[in-house]
């Protein structure tokens, strides 16, 4: 018998042989985006608006060493944009709404970019890019991020490399899980040592024979479904309502 909970905690901390570090963001809501480069999970590091929204996350603020009022200011700028967008919806003609919406979006982008220039040093701006790429690796694992993610796109991973990386990642993960299984047996022995014999017997009776168990989140299932649809028909792929299309950073 192995400790399933312990195994799940250890597995959650490693992905394709790369352990979690100080960026603890694997529990954040999954964001899926679609643009000319394809379908991706997580924010786009080249999209100024998405970079701006990352500053609302207190964990990002801490990693960048920012003041706590940064998130409040990001929220205010964003809320102003949404309020102005709602006002535009009252315009009667489609042409009028389109023109007004574009003007509001340009103003929002300008306000957001100016604010980021004020609060971020060049080093912090670079660190923000690193954090965004790191989020992707925590969602997908380093192997998948290199093979199908923005990270691979950024470093120019070619098709031959993608297939090799996927095979290597699968082999590493299999090896990792075997090593984790050994750790679980050792952990079980240490924990059981704290129990009386009758308590250990009861634990064994309650848990029964161990089995492999991993449940994907609804967001992970949604992303995999979307990715399968996109890979099957890139030209005819229609993103779901509300999925952001990216505007590249200036």
C-alpha cells in the first residue's frame, strides 16, 4: 500500500523532471487564449494588456517587489475601461460602436502601458516576462511547454525537436513516477511508525489496495478538448465565446 495523498502532493510539485520553485501559481484559474500563433494556455507575455492584468495578482506583486496598492490601481484602470465599454454599447449604430470601442481600447492600452512604465523597472519588466513563461511550464510541464507552448515558440523549437522533446518528457515522467513510488513506501513506513499496531491495521483495512488516480480539472479538460479541435482543423477552428484574442505588445 502506498500513500496516495503523499504521492499526489509530490507529483504536483514536479513536471517532466522540473521541480516547482518560488513561483507557486499552479493553483490559479487556467486561462486559454487563441491568436494567429495558435491555441495556448496561460497569458501571452507579448500582450501588453495581459501583462498589465498580471500585476493584479498579489503573488506577482510580491515576486516583483511591488507596493500593495499596485493591484488596486490596476483594478481601477481596468474598471474604468469596462465602464466606458458599457457606455459604448448604448450607441445605436454598429459602425459607431466599433469606432468608439476602438478608441476606448486604445486609451486603455495607453493608460496601462504608461502605468507599467511608471511602476516597473527594466529588471522587473523582464522578471514579469519570466513569470508568465514560468506559469505556462507549471500548467503544462517543461516538455509540453517547449513542444506546444509559447515557450517553444519563443525559442524557435522546430518540428523534429518537438517530437523528440515529447518522447523524452514521457520517459522522464515515467522514471520520475517510479522514484516517487519508492519515496511513498518510505514515507508510509515513517508515518505508520507513529501509529499503534491496531491503528495501522485499521488504516490498511480502510484504504484497501492502492491504485493510480489522477483527476483533471474542468479547465484542463476544456483546454485539451480545444487543442484537439484546433489541431484537427486549424483553419476552421472557432474559439469559444469569451476566449481572448491577443493584441501583441508594442
